[in-house]
C-alpha cells in the first residue's frame, strides 16, 4: 500500500510597511526617467539631501518647496521608506 503525504509549506514574507505621508509621491519623479532613482539609496543620503533642500541649500528646484512642507522627522521617515522601496 502506498501512502502519499502532502506537505504544505508556508513561507513568511516580510510585511511591506505602508508609506509615510508624502512618500508615495516621490516615485512619480524618482522612479526613473530622468530624475535620480531613490529606491535602494542610503536613507541618510536621501534625508541629508532633503534637509539641505529644506534649508535652501543646493540648486533651486521644486524639491526646496516640497522639502519645506515636511518636518525633519517626516523627512527621515520618508527617506527610510524610500530607501527600502523597490
């Protein structure tokens, strides 16, 4: 007599956190197509660039106006989320 045993293996996938407010709009420009791609970049580099724009440093772009709308904590949360987005 043959006995067939079916094993069911469940793989736990890491949960993808919901983007913090403002983060999902970054991909509109920074998902490719001319602007630097941010996904995979170090979070500290992303936050540093946004904080510089917020402080009025760097070349004037739309980013200085966008960055001024966020607190430092929000900028760091956005940078952390964008850094791990793929």
